[in-house]
C-alpha cells in the first residue's frame, strides 16, 4: 500500500490524517518518547498547511507564529506550502515556515 501525499488528499482525508497524527503525538508524549512526539507534531503541521490556500498568505505582510507566542514573521515569498521570510527582532536570517503556523495579526478594534 502506497501512502497518499498530502497534496493528493481530500479535505476530509487531511482532517482524518491530522487527527490520527495528533493522537499518535499524544501517545508518544505520554510515553515520554519526545523525538517521536516531535515528528508527529511536524507531520500534523504540514498536513494542516494543505488545508490553507497559500494565496491567503500575502508577501510583505506580518503574521503571528502560532507555535511561538509573541513572535512575528515577515513574509517575503511563498513557495509551495512554505512562507519564506524573517522573524521580527531576529538575526534577519531567512527561514521557511509551514503556512499553517502563520496567523493574521488582527487589525485595530
């Protein structure tokens, strides 16, 4: 049996896969298998990126990093399911983040 790539899955298949990965990560964490936990969490993050339309992430805009509270990310460009850019206040080295980690900054009230 060959596994489907995330890009070939339907939204429902992706949601099921994410739930399965989250369950595996919870089990690994409860057993203290931290490296396995991290792998499942990363896979779930990537699968979640396929539920997001990359055109919703705009180059030049700033986003919150959901996995790193208080950190912001300046998007330079999008390539596939990754946003390339820089963390605000960081060392200005370019990095790529899965688009599922980016949250829009809420504009005024």
